């Protein structure tokens, strides 16, 4: 805290802690629900990509003989 850089760092730390106190954290239930939604969307997207990949592979085999 003796240098300008040190004072700036500690000012940043104090302000960051003050901002963290303002954060409204989600409840356990909300976190669980959002996690399930993300997993579901990822699985659906993976299935769509697998179908597209399989379709393109079949089309390429048909075109190339």
C-alpha cells in the first residue's frame, strides 16, 4: 500500500468485494433447473448434429459411389 500500484490494487480489491455483496445468487433449485435445461439442449443439439452428419455421409457415399 506504499506505492501507487499497491494502492490501486487494494482499491480494486475493495471495490470488487463491494460488487460481490450486491450479487443476487440463484437458489439451489434454480441452479438445478438451469443445469438440466442446458444438458437437455446439448443432448438435443448433439442428436441433430449426428443426424446431419450421418445424412451427409450417406449422401457423399452415394455421390462418390
